[in-house]
C-alpha cells in the first residue's frame, strides 16, 4: 500500500466534524510548498540578474573565517 493510499484510508476513518482540520492542514502543506518554491525561484532569479561582477567569486572557508574573525575554537561550540 502506498503512502497516498494509506492517507486516503485514514481519511475515510476521520469523523466528519474533524474533516475541516484535515483540510486546513492539507491546504497549509500545499500553500507552504508553493510559497517556498516561489521564494526560492525569486532568490535564484535575483542572483542571476545581479550585475555584480564579483558574484561568482568564491573564497575558502579559512578566508571566510578571517573576514568574520572566527577562531578554530568556535567550531567546538
């Protein structure tokens, strides 16, 4: 039995007065997924459209630590 089939089976067992809670939860799951996808797509497009010539340059972790004044001891936290 697939997870979808199991969900449908469980849904059939939910009393009518609780169905609205199931619907609200399911709508939240779908809405969050769509909103997350749209947000991530926007971030990606903003990055692609960014005219900054240095956006594709990378630094090592060690270089980054120096810019943030992070010591090796902080990794133990």
